[in-house]
C-alpha cells in the first residue's frame, strides 16, 4: 500500500527514505490465468491463520494507551508500514473521500491522532470546510483493526514548521513540489519540478512547503477489533463522555 508520506519507525521517529538511485525495482510474480473475482477470493479466506487474542475485560479505561500498545505490538511483529492509516473526510457535496497517509504522532493522554497534509490539497480543503474525520488502521498479520472518529484541529504554523523539519529530504522535496492532486501532463514534468525543489532545499535547508499543515484528530469514538479465524471477533468501543482532552470514557463490547 502506497502512502502519501514517507514511512516512520513509530510516532515521532523519522526514518530517512532511500534516494532514487538506491530504490530496487519491484519484483513482480508471474500473473495467474485470469479468473472471476469470486474465484480469486474464495481461495483466500480472511483470518485463516493464527491470530493473537484480545481480552477486552483487561483493556485500560482509556483508548490512547491501548492504541499505543497495539501499535508497538505491530512494530515488534514486523508488520509493514503499521503507521499507515486511511483518513476519511467528506467533500463539499457531502460525499465521502478517503486516502492513506502516515500517522505522525499520538497524544495518548488526550487521545489525539496527529497527521500532516497540504492545506490546499483536497483533504486540506475538506477539513477546512468540515473539520471532522475518521481514521482507520488495519494490521493484516495480527488481524487487528482500529477505527477512530472525531473532530479535527489544525495546529499553529510554528508547529507545522517544526514537524516539517523532522522529515526526510525526499519527503520535504515532495512537499515543496506541491500541486497535489492537480492534473499532470507527464512524469517528465514532475521530475523537472522535483529537480527544482531539490535545488531549493539544498540552497535553503530550513525551507517549509507553503500550506504545510499539521492536524490532530481528537477522538470521540475509538473501536478496537481483533479478528478470529473462527469468526469469534472481539470488538471493543470507547465513547468519550467528557470534553476533548479529558480522560472520561465509557467502554462497550460489541457484537461481531
């Protein structure tokens, strides 16, 4: 799954992305003979593997610490890109929109999920018009899903600038190119824009992309889902009962 930003080792810990000259070519396996979609899927049933258990009764009173524990478990288990999440928003017509991005940090005490985006990108404009969103993470090897819903708050520009400085050079160059989601005439045009952005970063190492923004999704609801090979899935939903940033939550076990 390709994300809109470079990967991280974990919240707040940057991992430099390899330069273009070091990226290996993807190895493609021979494609099987075309079959119908149901035939392709029936041969690969989901959850048909050993999966960890989840004792909902022993879960903490707040969702933040449990999320950090699940994320750390995913990292320790070698899950690829465990910090990649799907952010869902709505556009001006009320239609849903979704894309993958990289989780930048977690405020476990206040229960806020931090991510960044270009303010003039589609998701940035959607969040400006309707500052609410949902965030979904799924870690297939563990059969674990986390769903977060809440309101979104944009941080001050100084915070965004400091966050931008933690990124790898390639990530900063990509952000300096900008024009996300606009029509592109050719990849050569993009390569030329990257070269210009690279020279700019070399000349001004502390340059920050115009409109770079950091957002926090303050959770109103958080659901933890543990899959099971026998379909005895465990779902635990936390619902905020007090103001944002306060440790006031209720817990509810849900039918699978």
